[in-house]
C-alpha cells in the first residue's frame, strides 16, 4: 500500500478509532483485507501506538483535575534529554511528556485525573527531587474547551420561535 493511503488510514483512525477496516476500506476504495493488513503492520511498527476513548470528564461526577508541569532540567553529559525523559515517562501518573523549545523550560509533563493532593505529592516527592531537575512550575487546568481536535463546548440551542409563512 502506498504512503498516501497509509496516511489516510492514520488520519481516519486518529479522528475516530472506532472505524473498522471495512468502513475505512469503503471510504478509501480499497480492499478490506488490504486495509486490515496495513493497520496490523502499522501496529507492529509502532506507528499506531494505541486506541483511546476521548471522555469529557466534566460531564461526570469525577472531581479530579489535570495539571501541566513545566520542568527546567540540566541534562547529564553524554546522555542528553532522552535519559531524563525515560525517568519521567515511566511514572504511572504521567499522561504525556513533551520536550519543548524556546519557551524557558525544557519539558512539559501532563498529569490527568488526579486530586490536588496527589499532584502536589507527585511534584514534590518524584519530580523535584530528581538530580537533573532545576525547577518546576505547576499549572492547573481550570476548563477544557477543545482537546484532541474535539470541541467540549455544547453549541447553544436557538431559543427563538419558529415562524413559518
């Protein structure tokens, strides 16, 4: 399968991971078996790393919060940032980890679904004590409006009366 078709499969799955190989095949004008084989190859190659449900937790009774933590670090000679990243991303509390550029800090750590106490404990007892970490800045997410390309804000309903001739 060519790289453009492969990218189209990835785009479709990224938008809706529930799509079946049959549905994707119809959308792209391909054979179902070819699409299924290509998806399996991309999973094996670790191009497709997993499938996730996107949940709007604000519509539930869950009161846990998300946090973004900025880290300034000093990489060890000969080991670079990857060694530090490996230490950080292995913590189960870490949802996402990004190496940043030109913003005054080196890493952004995203914690999701934790209490304020759990976040404070994680930062003070796991991140801040790492030898390579110079400083941390924790930001609490107050409200998500759009995440992973999906709007979390319900459109307002038009409350005007319908007038027909």
